[in-house]
């Protein structure tokens, strides 16, 4: 398994469990400040399962473009 596949596996498994274990409110609003390529953003979004909102912000325009592309390509995060 390459690094990219390992990161995606984390986003869908351990990352989701991390946010679910925080005891967030169903309608939680999360700010991922300095989101980079959005690995925590996507894990948080999956953990909220459409009930809350996740905002992603980064100074790096390349990162924000990548996060926007991935989020628009996925029907369900």
C-alpha cells in the first residue's frame, strides 16, 4: 500500500473514529485552520455524516484548490 492509499485509509477509518470519539454535538461546526490538503477536514466531515459543518482554511492556494476539487468530486464526504 502506498502513502496515498494509507492516508485515504486513515481518513476513512482512524480519522473518523478520532472525531467521533470527541463527543461533538450532532450539529457541530468545525474549523480546520491550516487544513493543508484536508485530511482532517475530510475525516471530520465523514464523522459528522452531513449533520454539521466543516470549514477548511489554508494560506496555501494550491492546498485550498486541492481541497475544493476533492470535496466537489465526492458526493458524500
